[in-house]
C-alpha cells in the first residue's frame, strides 16, 4: 500500500488553495506586508475547522 501511494498522488504541489489554512511562501512573505501579517495571524490565532470536518496534523 505504501508503494502504491506515490503512484496515485497527483503531480505538482499538494497544498490547499485556501489562504486561511496555508501559510504564504517565504518569498511572498518577504515581498508583501499583507503576507507577513497573514503569516503572523495564522500562527498566533490558528484556524477553526468547520463542524462536519476533522483535522489531523501530519509531519512531513
């Protein structure tokens, strides 16, 4: 099963498009004050998970 997983994963970046869930890239943070503020808020306040959904952290 573990060997099948990489073959079934889509190519490209695997990251949610929702900017409220994912931090901005380091390059974008250095160039945009808005991205720096968003990064700060995301890590200090966190995010809320909608009621029917669940959240599990995975260490890469």
